[in-house]
C-alpha cells in the first residue's frame, strides 16, 4: 500500500457495501454522489487495488475489496471506541432503547451490563415490542434508538438505520422430542407479518410439508415453552441459546431458512451524547458477538 488508509474513506467504503447505493450513501453523509465516488477512488489509490468492480451502479466487491472489508470494519470500530472512551466520564443522560423480546433475551443482558460499567451516568430504559411497533414508536418520539429486524416497508419516518449483522434462522425442537414428526407439523410462531413466521411457512410450503399453527406469541418465552413441552417446533435466531432445545434440519425433514438482518435505528444521531454512545456500544457488541 502506497499511503495510509484514512478513516473517513474507510467509513464511506463500508457504508457503500452496506447500502449498495451511491445515492443513499451520499444522502447519509450529506455529500454529493460525485464526492462519494471520489472518496472511493482515493481509497483505491491508497490501497493500490480496485475495491469494486468497474460499474458502481451495480456494486460488487473485487477480490481486494473482500479482503479489506473486515479490516475496515474493525478499524472503524476501534476508532469509534477510542473516541467514545475518552469522553466516557462526561457522558450522562437518559436513553430509551427499543428491542423485540426475541433479541432482548439474548443480546441485551451482557450488552447493557458492559455499557452500565463504562457509562454509569447514563440511565437506560428498555421498551420491548415487535419491529413494526418499534418503528411507529420511534416515529412518535417514544424511542431514542432501537434494535429491530429489517423488514420491507417497515422503518421509522425519522432518523437513520445501520445494518448490525445478518442473523441466521433455525428450527428448534425439544431434545429427544417428536413434534417435528407430526403431520401436519405443529408450529409455535410469532404473529402474522413477522419475517420469522413468513420465512418458516414459505419454506415448508416450498417442500410441500403440511403445517398448523399451535401457538402464536410475541414473546420468546411463549415460543420456547411450547417447544420445550414438545408441543410444537419454533423458529429462532441462531444466536439464541435455550437449554433443552436442539436444532432441527434436513435430517428431521425441515427445510433451510433464510437469514434476517438486524438493524439499528437512531432517531437523532448526533443529537444526544448518551444515545450516541449507547448506539456505538450496541454496534460494537452485536457485530462482535458469536
């Protein structure tokens, strides 16, 4: 590499990978589209290799772009962490965080505990609801930030959204259970309109597997309890760990499932120091989590 890789250029590079649109990145950075393209050319000059295929209208990373991406994300996280840690003692205030119960159960305990230790002056209130409701709550000013599932046509009418990571979905059933053998197969599902449910039913329909809804619950506890009782099979994020439940797959006659995207919504990025620090902490914690 002939020159150092500037943080600002790496930030534009990562945003372009996530948004897959020069127009959207220009809007997020409050820059013109030519300025965004110029930044990418400057980064490529510093790297010494093209990072994207030639046509930026159809974004596809080059081999060197694929190599740089994980390092760019790491450098951005370290830069953000260093700047925020330096100002940690001065951060105080209140933040309302929205999160579906499904994610709150396995993401928030460790994440919020670490945040509280680092920023004892910030008071965090958690509001649990499904992603569609969280989008409405943020639009109405009830939330500062939210972790949600990216869904077509569902987003707040204010603020910004940042991709946290893809989250694979898996089938789960009771260890040693037989619910998955029933015909039709009994399912414990989220309410209608949720991607977990939509993907599960579409996958079963695709292979011609008959199903019935045995339980509808907005909470992870309801889904887990039905599966643990061997009364139904459920679909959860791969990150969820539930003793007594085992992953089910093709050997049990169940089809593969699509992944969902975890997204972070921020109502007023740059408006509240406490909210900005919590959002940055969540981005680091969730992205680094196995």
